[in-house]
C-alpha cells in the first residue's frame, strides 16, 4: 500500500466554491461497498436507501470563528492566527502567518469594537513549521463575534455571505476548526421526515482540527502520524447504537469524524461511553467494529479521509466511484455533493 494509491486528478472546476441554495438538493452517489454497484439520486431522497431500525450518527460539533487577525506589538506587522486546539482557558495551539513570530513575541488581536480592551497574546512555544502555542491575556470565546472569522478551507475562494451555511443544522458544541461537511446536506425537515419513517438518530462529538484534511506526504501511509482530536460518546448514545445494532439496524455514520469517534469508543465489537483524545488512523485492512455504512463527501486526494473511505468500501470501488463522479459532474469537497456507502 502506497500513498500514491489514493491519488487522483481533479480539475479545479470540480471544486464547489459555495453551497447550494437548498442543503438537501445536493446530488447523492450510492456505492454498494460489497458489490461495487453505483447509482445516483438526490440527497433529499436518501430515505429510499435506508430502512426502519437504521441509526444515523451525527457529529454535533460546531465550528468556532477560529481565524483571527492581529498586529505585532512594537512593529505593527500583520499577523494571521488560526486557532487549532484549546489547551486551557487562555492557551491555544495555532497556526500563524507572518514574519518573526518567535517565542516571546506579543500579538494584539484586532477587533471590530475599538472601544473594548484589546486582547493580547504571547507566543510561549514554537512548534514545527507555522505551529505555535499562544497564551492570551483573557479567554477568547466571549469575544469571538468581534474578533473571529469562520475559517473556510483554503480551496474555497468565494466569500460566504452566510457563515451558518458552514455549520450543520444540528451543530451544538463549539470547538472545531472545520465543519463535519457530510452533515451539511441535512435540513431539520429532512431529519424529521426520516425520523417519522423509522430512521433513528443519535449524536457524538469530535472537534475537528485542520490536520484531518492535510495530505499524507509520506510514501508509505502507515508512517503518517495522525494528530489527536477530542471526542465523546455519551452512555446514552452508546446504548442507543448498541440497541439498534442488536435489533438488526445498520449503524450509518454521518461523516468520517463520526466514524473515527465510534470506532475509537468500541471495545470487542461493542460501543462504550468514551471521552478523550483519539489519533485513530483508519487504513484499508482495518476491521470495523461498529459502523455498517457512512454518508460522506468527496475528499482530497492523498488524504487520510479518502483512505478511511477506502477502508470501508474498498480502494478500487472508491477510485472508480470518484472517476464516475467526475464523468457525471458531481461537485467535490466541503460544499460539494454526497456519497452513501452501504
């Protein structure tokens, strides 16, 4: 197995730059992971491919406005800060853009409200590349609406007029630097309809870091080191999923983050309550303990995400599906179309 096995060509015009007007009107490619059979539908009609007793598992994380702009104290040089992971009330791991961002450098965060006391951060540790540990003089969350900006992925160049379109309708717990994009296709009305048709729902939480979307640079993907992310499965969610599975229902994870959360919480094929960090890297050959299928978007080449999808559906099936998606003009990546793998 080589990283190049998960590479494919994608002309830039396939990358969706903005969400559709209606979330649930995206296209849906259905992939049978056993036979490799492919068919096409609209996301609104996903219930036609589910059955009573199935349970869909949603990641209820919410994207924080993690992109901050700042100036270096003394020199006034411009700095961009992308918050990745919170370490305590005042300290964050972040990516920084700018020159001379060394240990001890003080940064004044820019705010839309000039009447308030400016938030100041100091770089307390340099990590690899552009990663830094920054300690601020006050908690950031109360000021996010004035200092923060939603951090859209770097391949999206169109301004997003409504930041809520980069949140799922069921987002609840702030903490992610990126959206769990498979869930962007759901509307409250669709969830209610599926529920009325006997499809169950439950939620887990995984706060997404940008490392999830980084390409694998090692020739052998098994040498790639996954960064850890905080996740949680409550006892109530674990019980609901175990009961559905025991009654013959399928566990359908909505997104790769839900997959990793569930599989991280599994012990000997049974889901347990779990809270903590996961660095689970799912590659082909992995034996799934909990999930039977998943809803996902079309992912970047050479990413850990396309590797995870390939572990579930088979690399050849996935690469064939991606080629067919290109031939039939599907939209790719965060604001793109969806796949249902069962």
